[in-house]
C-alpha cells in the first residue's frame, strides 16, 4: 500500500529557480530516500536520509527530515531544464524485508 | 554501479495470453527482489517481494495466481502475467538488493500493453 503523500503533484518553474517538493508518510521508518524518474524510464537514486538525521546535502540537492511530523522535503537549487522529471520519496519501514514504499510523486517541469 | 536488467523493455500481447518479464542482477547476487507496477502519471505500487528459493510475498490486493513470481536463482526473478487483460497494461519495474546489503537497485522497467 502507498505510504506517503507528496505535494505538489506538479510543479512548473523557470531555469535557475529553486524547486521544493514535500513528502509525508504514515508509519515509523528506518530511512527515507528520494528518487528521480525520467518519463517511461527506471528510477535513479538521489539521496538517502536516515531516521536520526535532520538534513543532508548532495550537490544541488538538500533533503530535510522531520520525524515528529513524519515529513520530508527535497530542495533542488538553481534548477536546470535537465532536472525535468518525476521525483518520488520512498520509505523503508521497520521489519519490511527492506522493501520501499513510494509516495505519490511530484512531476517537475523546468522551462529554459 | 550495480546494474539490474529487465527484459523485455516493452511487450505487446493479445488478451488472454501470458507474458513473462525477467529481472536480472548483473554484477551482484540478490536474495531479495521486488516487483512494482506503475500506471501512467502515478507512483510505483509494490506488488510482491521475491525471495530466492521460496514463495513470493504478495502485497494486499495483488492476485498471486495472476502475477506468478519465480526467483529460482540469486540473479534472476521472473514475473509472469497470466491470462493478460487490457487492464494489466502497465509499467512493471523490478528492484534488487545485494545479498551483502546496501541500497536497492532498479531495473529500467518493462512496458506491457495488452490489446
């Protein structure tokens, strides 16, 4: 079953602007991960944040995690047209064979 | 990085036929693989957890007789959509976790169209 909700469902911005996507989940988690998916393709792992971490950076990506609110955000700074894709959060739940449960996703369009 | 390969990448079949999709871990052994399906503009829905040498664990609402999963070796899991119908048309994605642990690796997906 779906674990989380993401907002916005779709986001359209201009190159150079920042894009922020949010994710909420329902149960206790081991870690939360963000993935990117280009249209009709597989998933690319972006970043993982553990349940005892609050913030993590990787290049132009910044992820925050608030376990008290069961939410996470992904910030892409200085966006590029090549960042156009769908972005999903996924949670690895305790005792779940390491399976990942995905959020609904945000479709990001970055216009040149 | 580790590679997971799916085959075929796309398939078109007639209603009532069965279709097999393969998921291979190319450079690592995977005790556990996962099968997801994704409808257009929607998220990935976990269908089942495939365990090498044992029966798959299906998520609630997924028909195990409809979606047969076989994980006969540490590098191969197969998903067979039996008696396919147009509503089974979807994007099927597998993922595998190395036996030694670590992150999940995803295949490129297989697009099934049932006419």
